[in-house]
């Protein structure tokens, strides 16, 4: 058995709203010594975005599964479905936060009145019966195929905490890297002594991740295994178990755990953007709603 894991973010580009980084990890059977394709292994219950879903959960780049105005149902069904394989389905955003986020992240939210609890129930947009049916099908397929979700976690910075960290680190990219480092450590802890293969959606144009991995695993030894324009791969020795980490352009399109991490990050962000907009519109109904991105952030700020 081996553990396949992925890390991706949502909210790095916007001017408003939280920055979220997510991680997903699965314990999988190896096939001839190679890591399996989870889209293929779980194909009875999941599929890539696009036509032909036929009642399955779509897993892929979150930008292909959600656009403002289209609703959260597809993201929601998948994220809640995978969470259900490791425990009870969260029935509220508060329970979702307790399952996915660290105490420090929860404090980051508590410091901002526009993210306060509004009494919502999950699912927000998805049909509860449909979500339950697809979750059940996913659990059955995972059981048959010997696939187990080891970790689904997030790191979130609301605006105040994000700005404070930028002031300290004097670099926006360093703030995102700090979240990735935290998730790398959490994935290694969750894996115990088992082999761990982590894929990370590459952060901008950076192509040297030795400093990042050295910071994440200060007691390990980082060895560069491959370096191309699209992919940088490393082995880290001296940890609890065998560890490889790759940084890959558009990893959410070809690495299943990265895709789920992307979706989880986006889902969390959008749940809190709904609270954000509701809070300000209660103060003044003339305030336009915003996604937080540049296209409509300026009109909100004005």
C-alpha cells in the first residue's frame, strides 16, 4: 500500500475573502509497483468534469466545477461525499470547519464579524438525497477497491491574519508557502511510517523547492530527482517513512488528490464568501455582492 496526497489552494489571487490551502490523501493498493489512477480505480463512483457523469461525483479542477452564479452543488457533493467516508457528514459550516481546519485557522475566522455563524445547514445547494446516494456509492467503491481516505484538511487565513503575515514576511508568496509547509508536515504525520507521495500544484514560476522542503522537514535530507520546465520532483530521506514530493504545473488536472484538494479549498472559500456578502448587504442592501476577485472587488470597495 502507498499513500497518494495532493495540495492546492483557492483565494491567492483575489483582493477580498480568505486564502485557503487544502490537502487530500488516500491509502491505495499499488499496481505493479506503480501508483494507481484513482479516477480509473474509483470510476464506478467518480469521474472527471464534463459530460457523462451519470450520477457520479465529478472530481477535477475546481474552476471547471464552479463558476459564480452556477451554485456549489458539484463541489459540495464531492467534498461532503469524501468526508463521509471518514466519518459523519458535516451538517453545518461550523462542523465543516471543525473537521477541516486547525484551531489557529478557526481563530482567524472568529476575528472577522462577517464570517460569524449564520445558522446555515449543509448541503447549501446540493440535493441532500442525491448527495447521500452518491456518498454511499463512493463508500462502496472505495471499500471494494481497497482505497481509504487518510486525510482531508485545510488551512485558512482570513484577511486580517493574511495581511499581518504579509507584513511580517514582506512577501505574499511566502504566506502561501507557509500554509503549504504546514500541510506537508500534517500529511507526513498522518502517513506514519507508510510510503508517502505528495503532489503540489506548482506555485507561480518557482522551480526550486529545496528551501521549501527543507523548511517543512528540517530533520530530513532533500534530494532533487527531476527538474523540468513543468515538473520538479524530490525525495526526502530521514523522515518517518519514504517521502517523495513533486511540484507540477496544473497538477489538479492530472493528480486526483490535488483535484480534491483544489475543490475542498474552493468550497470552503465560497461558503465564507456567502457569509461575507450577506453580512455587508444586511448593513447596506446597496452594496454589490462580490466574488472577491478583481472583476467585481473594486465596485464593492467603492
